[in-house]
C-alpha cells in the first residue's frame, strides 16, 4: 500500500481540508477574536475592546431572559421526550402483556408513524403548528370546543405564560419518535432471559423499567440527553419562524435568536460573537455535566 | 451480567422467584413483591392502558400531518370556517398556484440544486479524506482527524458572524456555489468522522492485491474501497440529505436574494406574506410539496432513514 502513498494523501486531503479550513475552522477561530472587538461590520478596522462585550453581556437583561428560556427548555424538553420515549419503547419491546416478554403487536407500524414528525423540516413543522395553534380558527381550539373542553382553550402563541411551553411541546412532538426508535434498538440488545426472570419474580412493569431496563440503557439515555440538550441550546428555526420577534413580551426569545438579532439586525458583530462564544461554552459544559453527573460503571451484558 | 453499583434485587436471575427480601422497601414490596391473584388482571388492565397511550400518541403524530395534507386541497373559506371537515371538492389547483404563483417551484429547484450539489461534494470529499485518514499512517494524520472531529463539537452559531464575512469576501453571498461549499464544509466533520470509522472496519486484502497487480491508488479507492463502503455511505448520505434539505439558518444568513431562496426560506417568508395575500391553501400545498421528498424517502426506506439519523448520535 506504500506505493504512491504521499501523492494520494495530498491529492485526497487538499480539497476537503481547504474547504474545512476556510469555512469552518477559520470562522470559529475568528469568532473568539471578534468577540473582543466592537466591530460593526462596516469598517475594516476591528477596534479591540477586551472583555467589554462579555461584561455587557453579564448585565444584559435581554440576554439573561433568553438564557433562562434555554435553561427551561434544557430541562423540560429532554425530560419529557426521554420519559415518553422510554415508556413507548418499553411498551413496544418488552413485557407488554402479562406472562410474555414480547412487545405489543404492530410495534413496527407504531415506530414508523411516531418517527414521521422527526423527519419534517423545522420550517414546515413551524408553519404547520402556527395554524394548529391559531387561537380563533385553528383546529386545536376548535376541537377543544367540540368536545366540551372549551375552558382549556388558550392563545397558544400569544400568551406570554403559555408561548414557551407551546414551543417546547412542538420540540417534544418531533423528538419522541426518534428516541422510541433509538431506545427500542438498545432494548432489543438486552437478553430476553433477564426479562423472563423478572416476570417470574412478579416484577411490575414499572419495577422492570426502573430496575432493569433503565440501568442497562444508561449510556443510550446519556447520549440522548446530550443530543436533546444541544437541540435545546441551539433552538432557532422553530422559534424564528413561529415568533420572529421573540414572542409576546419577549417570552420565547432564545439565545440563538438573540445572537441573530444582535448580528444581522443590529450590526453588533462583536457583541454577537461574544454571545456565540458563551453559547459554545454552555454547550460544552452541558455535555460535560451530563457525563459527569451520571458517571457510573457501565453494566455489561 | 455484572451489576456493579446497585445491590442485586429481584432483577437478577439468581435471586430466585421471590423478591420479598429484607432489603425491599415498603413501596416496592407492596406494588409487586410476589405474584398475586389480582396481579394478572391489573396487568391486563395496565396493558389496555398502555395500548391506549400508544394509540393516543399515534393520533398526535398522524393527525396534524393528515390535517395539513387535507388542508392543502381546501379553499381558503373551508380552511377557516370548518378546520376539521373534508373539502367539498379536492382542489388540485392549489398545488399549481403554489408552484407557479407562490414561487414554490422556483424555491424547490433552488433547493434541489444546492442540496444535490452539496451532497455529492460532501460524499466525494468526505469519503476521500476519511479513506486516507483510515488507511495511511503519516505524520499529522491524528492532527487532521481531530481537527475534523473538533468541528462537530462547536455550535454553528459560534461561526455565524465570521462565516458571513468569509462568504461575503469571496463574493459568494446569495449564490449556489457559496451555499454548496458552506453546506459541504459543515457536513464534512461528521462525514469524515463516521466514514473513517467505517473504512477501518473494511478488510484490506483486496486493496493490497490490487496494488500489487498494478492498480493505481485512485483506482483502488474508486473501484474497490468505495463499493465496499456502500452501507456506510448510504447511512451518512441519508443523514446529510435530511440535514441539508431541512437547513434554515445557513441560507437565512448567507442567501438574501429572493430569487435564490431555498424552500425553508421561501415557506417562512410565504407564511408571513400569505397573511396579506390571503391564499392560505396555496401555502399548505407548498408545505406538502416541500415535505414530499423527505417523506417519500422515509416511506420508501424507513429503516434506512432511521439508522441513517441514528448514526448522528455518534457525534
């Protein structure tokens, strides 16, 4: 394999590395420097201001509010999505009926259907839910009226107390199916006899879930949490399309939107880059914390 | 099974049929300590309930999508007067209007050009880089590999501002090549990471024999290794295709020319504009058109799409 080795290494790496360096690595590196300037994009010079952007960020109520929304999403969306995902996956794969350790009938079609919302482009999901949530004419409120639950009607996207949770619900709606598939695959690899033994012991479904399935799926759940956490921190398309101005009373503005507004609406490129750096650090922190908090010895089976 | 952290309880196969050991907490013993006559019945009821939950979620997943599909065939009046009724006549002309008047056709073709171009380039460059990194030892191999891997850990938002100016300085704003190159560059980290792992698992004997027989290194790659890597290439191609088709942030920032709009931008803009033009049924038809490629891909290759998207979790 040595013949012509260096020629092919150069030939095969040159284009990918150039592209990657120009459009990915160099912007990432520049972002750190630009975050230390008060650059507005119109001048060639980028006036160095040290940590001023970060100081301003620390006392910017708009930023903190956006961060708070991300934090709420970061807790709620993974929690609900993973709980539902585990529940449905275990129903579909283990111990669905007494005395058996097989899943329910029709597990395949269920998985296939649950997954469908996940593949839709975020913009399509957003426009669709804009209609579903429409307070006067939308199908959700009119369905609530029709079944006599008119008191549950809400201005889903217009009420500052509700809007963020309406958006979180969409994130759960799109996510659950993906994690059902993911957890199902992991559950399939758990030996059947463990479940048979638990069933003989009279273990309730909840006990089986809590004491057997969950410990054996710890790593998968960890990865799922990080993935959903990143999605919660990076949430943008859904929010920007549904509520481009940050929602009623800024009740749904998220950090990514705040960054976008700072950069491309206000021309504060230095400030926006500082937001980007903070967002990046938060993402890495979240991933590290998830691994750190749930570190235990892996169970082999 | 080696359970290392929690004391073995009724879970292990070795604890026997009864689990009312002294260590059992009161609640644990009460809820399912031993088989009781009523246990089977309550479990059967429980099964009914879980079946019910499955059914409810199935409806929650399906109904909004079906509702959008049906709404695409309605008139504006029907859409708002009776959101849950079927249309009196099925208006296929909504799709025609969406494609021509609402410019969905234009956006669709723009998207096809960008996504197909970027996907082809990503797969070519990504597999080339991955192959070299997986197969050859050379100084700097690890540095290059980890440089690519590092790209997966940073959020795109960090790069957004400088990226805009990089593309601007190259005179590539609002252009197909600009979008194609940027899409490709941001798809490379994961593609290289995944395919490097994949190429490492492939046997080398065929490739070595071919080199001895005088086949060039490029020939080995294109004629022997790429066909062998097909399963990995398919997974990562599906993953990239869906990601690119659904992309919104990059075109929003880099592509402001309305005639170059991609579907995601076009639909978002239409959702605002139709409020004035009052042609909501065309907007729904547009949604259906835009969703069609990914939904068709999914319905045709559900399992492959599911694994294709799951590989993304390796990140």
